[in-house]
C-alpha cells in the first residue's frame, strides 16, 4: 500500500490560501507540492510570507501547477468568476478538486465543473469548512434524536460580518464585491454557508419554494451586499436566512424541532445550546427546565479536518480501496441551485420561485 | 372634572387575578371595587389571601359584579371558553372590558364580543401586557429608523415554557390544557403573544398566508401543547413563531431589518440588543462592529402600565375628553384571525391558508 501523502497544489495567492497552506502542511497524509500565481514574483512573495518550506514548487502561472505531475489535488481559492475555467482545466489534468465557496457563479457552471470531474474520475469538494467541525456531527446526532429534538420544523440562519469595520474601503475595492470577480457578493460568500446549513439540517431535502426577503442591498455596481430568503417545504417546514456585509457581527444557525431548539452560534465555534424538553432528573433536582450547553472541542482547526477528509478520500481512490464520494458534488449542486433561486427571486422583486428536485 | 378613580371589578379568582388586583390597587387613577366568583366562599378566600382592602366588595357570583353600579371596568381572567358569555354580559351592563388573552376561542366569538362593546360604547382591550412595557415603544422607535434598522424583513418569535417542570401533572389537570376551558392550549396562551408580536412588528399589516409548522403536539384530549407557523407577505416579508408547553424556557422575539437585527429576550425583560450597521465612531475607536445593548427600565411593572393606560382611556370616555380607542379591538381581531388560521392549517395537515384583509 502506498503511504505517500496526497500532494496539493494551490491556484492563486488569496488570503485564505495562507490559512489553507498551513492546514495542508499540518495534516498527516497531505503535503504541499506547489503554489502558482499569475506572476512568479507574487507567488514567491506569498511563499516567503507564508513561510512555505523550500521544497514547495513556486510557479508563475496557474498552468504550471496543473502541469506538475506530482500534484494530486488542486485547491482553488481563485475569485469565483475564474472557477469554471480553472476547475475544468484542473479536472482535465486529472487533478482532484478542492474549491472555495461558492464553487461557481451559477448552477449551470457548477454542473460543467462537476461533469468534468465525473468524466475524469476525480473527487470534487467545496470548502464549506464548518461541515468538518466535530460540532456539526454532534448537532446532527441530536437533530436525529426524536426524544431530544423531535421533528424538524424551522431553520434560521444569520450571517452578518461588518466588512467595512474590518477594512474601510471594502465596498469600493474588495474582490468580494467586484462584479468582475465575485459577482455574487454577500450571497455567494455568506449566503453559501447559510443555505448549506439549511440544506444540511433538512438532510439535503430541497425546499418546494424560495422567496427573497425584501430590502436587498447592492453596491453601485449591482453586487449584493445584503440579502436573505425564506424557503418552504410541502410539509410545512420553513427556513430563512439573512446575510450582510454591513451589519454588526452576528453568526448563528438556529434549528427548531417539536421537542427542542438547537442554537449554534458562530461558524467555527465549538459550543451549541439545546433548549430541549425538560427532563425529570431525580427527586432532589426534579424537572430540569434549563438550556443544556455543549462544548465540542477539536484538537485541530476545522480546515485541517477538511484537508484530512479530502486527502483520505483521494488516497482511497488512488489505492483502489475507495471510490469517488459523489455526496460532495450532490450537496454543492443543491446549494448552488438554491443560491440561483434566491438571486432570481431578488431580480424578480421577491417573487416566489418553485424548486424542481 | 371628575377626579374619581376608575373602579374595577374582577370576574373569577384565577392566579393572574392576584397579580392584576395588586396592579389595580397600585395604580393611580384606578381602584378595585369588587371581585366575584362562582361561590362566595372562594371569593372571600381570594380576597383574604390577596390581602384586598376591606372596602372591596366580594360577590358569590359573576352577576354580582356586573350588577354593581359602582363598577366601571370589568377585568375578565376567566377560562377562554367563558369569555363570550361574560364579556357580552358585561358590555351589555355598560362595563368597559379588560380581558385576558386569548380574548376568545375564535375570531367569530371575538367579533360578537367587540360588537357588543361597540353597541354599548365601552372600551375593549385584551391583556397583552408586554405591549405596555416601555421597552416595546423603544424597540418600535428603532424599528422605524431607516438608518438603524432599515426595512423589516423577518420576524421570529419563540415562546416555550416547560409547564411540567413548573407543575408536574400539568398536562392532566391544568385549565390551560382543558378542552372544556382553554381549548386553544399553547396556541391561545403562548401563541397569542407570538402572533401579536409578529403583527406589532409589521404595523398590523396582515400576512397573505399562514402555514402551520409540522409536528404539532396535543394532549390526549386534542388540546395543542406545542405548535408553530410561518407567515408570508406579498413583498417577501416572512415571520415564524413556535410555542411549546414542553420545551425548556426560551422566550424571544427577533426582528430582522436590512440594516440591523433586534433581539428581544423575555416577555417582560427590560433589555434588548441591536446588531446594527457598524457605525464609524471616531478616529480612535474607528468602526464599531459590536452589538449594542439597551436596557429600558420601568419603575412599575408592565401590568400596572396596562391598567394605567386602560383607566386613562376610560376616564377620557367618562369625562367626554376622549373617545373609544378602536385600535385595541382592531389588533385583537387581527391576532385572533391569524390564530384561527394557524389552527385551521394544523387541522388541514399544514396546508397554507390565505388571509383576507
């Protein structure tokens, strides 16, 4: 059996690439083979500043990374508008694809990327890091408990990050609100997490309808900086999300069941709360009417756990002990499909969009 | 000008009557004239235990209170199924009506009560106490600020009180889940507050549709102990509520605007939070990305403020300086109409009910 680590190549020098290169370097079973930027100078300066080991290959083009035969996986943190071109090229070079969210500007683009992966037999996964935190698995476990949580009724996601507070000038110059680079703005960035959270809680059961909330905000270029939507299912379930680059920091996923409510604060937080059915404890304590707080600790950051999971999938494919896990493509498609529907509803004055499964 | 206080009579010896009799006694401009129960003994024992002054008349029947010409206002904390009969009788005796929520079992019943009040020229108000807390007015002020809050997008109400934890045996013997007395169960009790909160936040603009959440719970007698619903407006606004007699205590009203989020914990709490648009403060502090916490204190409890407001309305009518304020009947009707729609949706397997304005 081949115990060689899975070798990653990175396309572009985005901020997030620094965090991810550290994760790749820290993950057993993974190694960093290469980084490529549009200019050699930029790639070299990134490698220096990120403290990459000297054996990491530095390329002055994305093609350099794709043509490197020692690269197994390409991690793509490029602006969203470049995903289609480079993800398809990477797949055609038989590289497995780990791609930043949103993976595409629209479901049709994503379908092209995923088809390329399927045709070439490579693994696809988008970088929704919170899914790999052990808190997520623990919450799901409780979510599945009829006694503790009951039947899912509502999901509410809020994801606000005041970008201007973090970097004044954000709305004029940042890539995340550039119509040429990240045309989906806050919807693609923060909304992606929220919609994924809603789908995750609903076992990826697509809603029947999507309706944008009123009051969407745009940059002068028409890029969304604040928006939200409601989702309904035929059985009465409902979900909403709201995301903003303007409002004070507020990140939360709240899940309502008919036996209890789960509240997950933060996106990489370790804690969550369960407001469950009060349980009779013992004669002294009696009924416990209080919220239960959980803390699910992880020794390594969630992005490392994502790299670990992806590497282990790719290792299985390489060794023949595993096959492509299509789950990640399926849930990416559904997330992107709902994102499309939200955008369409916004464009049509908050009209209700029916979703086809 | 007549400076005599407005004289209250109370029908029945419900728990809440103790709190309210204290409020009436403590409120300038109001006085407690009488209390009546089905048996004189019960009324006397209530008067003794509540420490009512000796000049409060004690009647062994509800009729006694209604026939007392020195009673201006009748406060009705009877079980909901008795409201129709006694509210109408009280109105016909030209008593102003302050009635516990839910004021009726269905909108049709409430219409009969309100018509009786209108015909007899008496003031109607239901006892939704949180509306009279100064926090409510302050939140509304912010809600109306385009800068601080923006356009209203979503409202989420949750109201869970684990009754079994408070009184074991609740589900078998309590009046609040008795099909003969309070047939609306948790929907009438906790749901009333939630639906009112949703309407209040939306300036009493009725939604276009109401859909019950799945997973409604009932007693063996078919009384609702846990339920919820989603509401939608044609412009994309959405609201949800969830209420339960089972789950851990969790009382909250959350309002989303496209500039900020307001969070009101508790029903008579003084605090609330605003997650607003981050505001540039000064060169030293820079942008403030943090939630703002408000504390709106009140010298007297909200129920006293309600008694004060009601007395002052009645005083205006008595003196000819004011007229009947129909606002309270209008919002009670709308609340009851939505409550009916939730109940109907539950009975029809969470079908969506269209609301006629």
